[in-house]
C-alpha cells in the first residue's frame, strides 16, 4: 500500500522549490488520490471560465491551443475533446 502523505509532501516540496504559483490537481487530495478530472476536463473548465470572463461566444473562437506534458490519450490529442465539450464546430 502506498503512503500517500509522504508522496503528497514530496510533490508539494518539489512544487515549492520550483516556484510554482498555481496548482491544479486532477486528483482529490482528500480521497486517497482518486482521479477527479482528466487533463482535458480541467482544460475545458478553464476554457469555459476564460470564455465567460472574456464575454465572448464559442462561435467567436478561431483556434484552440492545449499544451500538456502528457496527453490523456495517445491519439487524438486532448484538444479535440476540449473542442467537443465546448461544442465548438469550427477551428
């Protein structure tokens, strides 16, 4: 069995040392590290907030860029899932 508190402390220590300003977790830190969101789901949530803050319609969006160190799937890239969840037909 994994020792989650030790792992979490190592992760937090690493992030503190590299100067990370924001942390976005795809796991629930209070529930044995169970997956809460996939990477593309987190990207979709962030995109929805940005669209709302910018007060634009998804039809105003010409392109979507998603940069990640590890995609949720090998193919297709996670950005197509974000596009689908945002119901953007043309990019």
